C-alpha cells in the first residue's frame, strides 16, 4: 500500500472524481461511513458520542459519522466550531443532511461552557476538526478545542488524522496542540505521519472509500506492508504438497556459547513454512543445536580452537558440498567474530550462488569490507540492527537512527541488495530505491534472539518464494513483528523472549491470512 503526501492525496481524490467518475460527495459519505463502522465495532459500549467538527471537509466527514451513529441508535451530539454560514461544498451538503440539531460554538467561552456538559457526559469523542490538508501550527479557537479534547479524559477517535498533526512529517510529533487520539481512521492510503508520527498507541485503520488502484500514485517510493501484499504465501497449500516444494534452508552459524542463535534460526525457518531446515555449525556445538528441536537437521563443520567455524570448512570443499542442494543460505546467527571465522564468512559469501541472508556477526565480518557485499553476484538480504548498520555504513548509530530511511535506501542501491534495517517501523529497502515500512512489532521484541528468529524466517519464506526475494523479505518482517504482537498479548512486553515468537507464529499466520481478505489495513493497535 503506497504512502502518499497530503498534496498527493488531494490529487488522488481529484483524479478519482475527474477520471473515474466517483463524486467527491460519495468519497465523503464513504469516509464517514468507515469511521462510524469502526466505532460501532470497536466501541460497542459507547452510547453517548460527541462529534467535534471543523468547518472544512474533515468536519464534513464528521457530519456523516454523526448521522450514521445516530441512525445506529447512539446518542449523538455534534459540536460545530464555526457558524453554519461558513460551511461550503460537500461539507455544507452533509451538514444539511444531519438528522439532529448541532451545537454551534464560535469562541472559547462558548466552548468552555459546552465542554462542561457534552465532553463530561459522553463516552467517546470523535475528532473531526482538522484533516491531513492542515499545516501546523494550530492557533486560536481550534487550539482551544484540541486542548478541551485532550483534557476531557475521554477516548478519542480521530477522523483522517489527529487534529493539529503535520501529515507529511516523517518524525514523531509531540506538540501539545495535537489531539491525543486513541484510534485513527484514515482513507485510501496512509500519509507519512500515520506511519512515522507516533500519533497513537491504538489502531490506525486505512479504509478504502472509492479510489481505484490506478488513481493512487506517489513519488515517495514508500510502501506500507499489509497482509494482502503476500496473500499467496498465506493461501491454503495444495493437497499434493511435499516438503520439496517449500525450500531447503541452510543456516550457517553457532559457536561455543552461542549455539542457541543458530538453533532458533533453524527452527524459525520451519515455523515460517520451509520444507527442510539444516543447521551447519561447529562440531563442538552440534549436539546442543540438535537437542533444540527434533525437526532440525544438522551438519558439523571444521572448527577453530575457540569453537567457531574454521576456514577449513571452505578449503576442504565441505561447505560447497552442503550448499549444492540448498534453496537459500543464511549466515551469521551466533557465528562469532573469530578472525578465521571472518575469513570463512567472506569466502562463503563469495562462493555461494544461492540466495543468501546475512545477519549478526555475519554482517560484522564485513566491517570495512562492504565492497564484498554485491547483490549482482547472487541475491543478498542483509538484516542489520542499528549498531550493525552503523558499522556497515561507517557512521554513528545516532546518525543511522536520525535518517533510517535514507541510510537503508542508500546502502541497498549502492550494493544492489535488499536491506532490512530493524527497529521501530523496520524498513525493507530494495535496490531500485523503493522502501517498505513494516507496521507490526512492539518494544517487547528488544531482547536477545529475536533477530535470529527473523533471519531464519526470512530464509524460510525465501525458500517458498525464490522468484520474489524482495517480497519474501517484506513478508517475513511483517509476520515476525506480528508474532511478537501475538506473544506480547499473553507474555507482556517485559517478559517476552525470542522463543515466544516461535510459539506465536501459527497464530500470526492465521491472523495475517484473515486480514489478507479484508479491505481495510491496520497499522498497530
């Protein structure tokens, strides 16, 4: 799903009407209906609802919301922050369709007097004051209205975007003159602030309102991942399926003290749907890896004195023989930073022609040698966290975090590979400059081993989608975050550990398959 600017969304609306014949008033009707439907489903016990409307099209959406909720049997009050004579166009038309008399407020004094009644006695507020066409800062009467909403203590559903927010901003927004929303319902496509703005801890729903896909264009080169994007992966499998149809993953990693990383990656590949998963690891830790799960196959590799993988694994031809029947290779989980192991990693990447996923110390092996990472030689997917990215890019972690999108895009373009920059709103950057932003995941996943789970999952999904490796990486990131969300529901964010994601993956797949059939898209919540 494309992410668009506010100006691009206005153009999308215009083209929808001019070229595709969907009238603007129909778009408004559909928008308000989507918000009302969300409220009726999410806030079933909210009987008294106050809808606070501005004089523009956001207020027009609010009038539709009020009409729909009134007809559904809710007790609705409309607070109009303008004189009716100030309404124009579609907003005026929707105002005239209201089946109830609005409360007209024209100054701070009237707002204060009414707030003590309407906002105190309602169960839910609908913020329909300012939409994504607004550019901050907000001043005067509307700022007073936002302050009243924020001080009400009532849950707030924002129409399109919380009033006062800058819809084109790609940074978190903390201005006191932004409405505090518990949920947001926006339309057609998200704007940057919906994805990057930290505007709510609740759900953001992107609802279609009538614009055909052909009308939705953007120059940002940003996509928001939804389950619909990889619906084929989630579809029921053919009755005559066999394990050979879903890929054989080779995980190369592990060392003394870090065998669990390789084992988790191997099991994650299977949980992600791979047909077979083999872990190639130093002989000294093989028994530990094998004991992790009966489903894992294991292969011993020559080892260094410190218990890492030795260069002899390459020089003997052992590694090359292992790779021959393999669909995808993942290198790095628990592999360690032994000097000879670094040489092994360099040679393994140079000689392997199958698609590769590189993570953890597999990435650190290329610190100062990023010229060896060339996606032309074979498809490469790198999955760094900010610290690993800083070493690859030769900049500080602070610099990475300050410009995550461009850092990821620049490296992916330069090296012609897929770059997965992990973190809040994980970014999957492609060689053509397109970047996918992931909406799933939570802070509880900031714990050791979750990156190893992602490595294995990415390899496992590539094994099933070898002809579309970028989309496979996008899908793996989404499902990984969703598994974290599922796990956090029962384990909590503080107690979540990496293996909880393995247990949560079946439910994550089930939810994603369900959401792939829905017309709306959810961001968080």
